[in-house]
C-alpha cells in the first residue's frame, strides 16, 4: 500500500513557490516529483520533451529549499 500524502511544505511569498524547511524534506519531495513524472512518461511510452525537477536549492531569502528543473551550469552567478 502506498502513501499518497504530499510532503509538508510552506508557501514562500517572496519566491511564489513551495518551500521546504529542511534538506531532507526537499530531497523527499524531489524523489516523489521524479517518480510521478517517470510514471506518467512510462504510461505515455516516452520521456521525450518532459519537464522534470532534478535538484533542490537554498537561495531563498526566507531560508527555504525549492525544487527546480534548471541545471546548476545554467544558473548565472
């Protein structure tokens, strides 16, 4: 039996995104998001053109962790 609950998150008003209070919650949410996308792609038969979260980051002014599909090398520093 699977657990269908979501990972606890806080709405970040500064970033307008879901925020996670610690690294473990962000890692768990990332795993759940990737698994959901993979199941959907397997159902359609291809993963081509799929937007997918691949990491979490902590550049939030509120100190929260956010998920993103952007690669680290694409981030302008």
